[in-house]
C-alpha cells in the first residue's frame, strides 16, 4: 500500500470523525437551545402566574370571562369553517342566524365612537373629553372584530382581499353588492379610528418626553375634529347601508323587506342611541373592576342624556317601522306579519326588544333617575341589549 493511499484513508477517517463530532455537538446545541427555550417559557409563565395572583378578584373574574369568550369564538370559527354557514341556523325564512348579532350588533354599538367624537369635536361638548379615549378604543375593537367576522361571512377568509381587488361596483357609482359598500366603508372608518387612536399611546411618558413625538401627538389631537367629521360621514353611510340598503335588496323576503329610506335612518339612529349607551356601560364596568373612578360622573350624565334623547326618536321610529310592516309591506307579499315569526325567532323576541327599550326611555330621560348610578346602568344596559336584540 503506497503512502498516498494511506493519506486518503486517514483523511476520510478524520472527516468522518469530525462530522460525527460536529453532529454530536449540533445535537447537544439543539438540546441546550431547547432547554433554554423551555426554561424561558416556564419562567415567563411563572411571572404571569405571580402577576395574575397580584390582581384583585374582580380583575381575575373579568380575565376568565374574556378568555372564555375568546375560546368560544375560536371554537365557533373552526365550526363554521369546517361545516359551513348552514350550522348558524339560517333557513329560507330567516336569511341570517343568531350569529348576525356579532356583525350588525358590534357595528351598531361601535357607532357610539363616532357619535361621541362628533358631539365633542364638532358641537364642542367638553364634558365628554374624559371619555373620548375609551370611546375610540371601544369603537376600534368593535370594528376590528366586525372585520374579522366579515372575513368569515365571505366563506373563505383567505380571500378577504377579493372585496378590494374585485369590487362589485357595477356601471355607476352605486355598488351592485351591498357587501362591497360595507366592506369599503368599514375598512375606511377602521382606518379613521386607527388614526384617532394614535395620539393615545403617544401620550405615554416614555414617548411624550421626545419633542418630535410630543408635537406629533399634540397636533394630531388638535386636528382630530377632521377625523371625527370624516368618521361620522363614513359611519353614517355604512350604518345606513347595513340597515337600509341590505333590507331594500331583500325584496324576495317578506320578513325583511323595507324601502331604502325607511331603515336607512332607523339604523343610524339605532347606532347613535345604542352606541352611546355602550360607551357609557363599558367604562363603568372598568371602574368597578379596577375599583377606582376613571370617568367623572358629569361625563356619564352628559353622555346618557344624549343616549336617552336618541332612544326617544328611535322608539317612535321603530314603532312606525313595525306598523308599516304590519299594515303595508307584509300584506304586499300576501302574508300576515305575525305569521312571519316562528321557530326560535318567535314574537317573544319582539316583545323583549320593545320592553328593553322602556328602560333607557324612562331611566335615561328623567334627570333624578339618570343621576342615580344603579338606575343609569340599568338604563344603558337595557338600551344596548335592545339594539342587539333588534339586530
């Protein structure tokens, strides 16, 4: 055997040894990295556990409720994607199932953000200044979840961008598809809410100490009346479209059809009435959970006064809406209005809805009752539930 052959054999042997050592070291590194990751996660969970234990009982209960709702949403989302929208209890009479409260309900009560912003920045009701940040945040969350639910409505969430890339506008300015108009208005108003939300984190002391960030937040706040006006314009249209345009398009459904103008304004008034109640209810719950005053009582009284007045207009309009359905539109389909209610969606829903409206009508429009905290909360809760029930 010559020397070159021996060198070749030794070189290959050395390469194999080095490869084995490298592989062994690589596996050891992977194991070490895995141990470090597990230790990091464990320490983080322990930290969360210690922090969670430091919370009050109210905060713990609230977090458990929120986690339960989030888990329920995930399960329902998987269920709908796996088995289709038919599992949401739709049928030939009722075009939508109970789940529609998530779409139309969130949009309606989220409308309190544009109402509060409009009254504060345009009508200059400075009593609402302390609550505007929470209203913008609540409106942002309502519209965010509405957009998520809308993605499930289209059947394939992966194709959510089809609403923007292939809008069904038709020949003129008016869209052929109401879903197209709602898609665009919701998205644009969500962008406005995001812009309105930016000055809030910029006020944090860690950011506000930088002059550039301070001036950006300051001047954005000064110009917020423009965002409030644009947001009101956009919100008016999509609130009315969800209420008026979609119902007008359902001319083949005796239980749903209304002329465009009738339900268009009814939906807008519902959003201003129920939305302002919702914007009162959530900060009040936050106060009770955190056991400290976050919003002055005068602000609550001012906002609930607006809500109570809007519920008067809404109630009268709603009664007229029911009368016109009973007297004109149901008979035009050769149907009796009360025969259109059935199954899960019986007349009991209508009775409960109208009974719930009595709470804000009475408790929010009488000053002595409105300024009693417990009665005020019952009034706004009844208003929110009534609007959601109507949806």
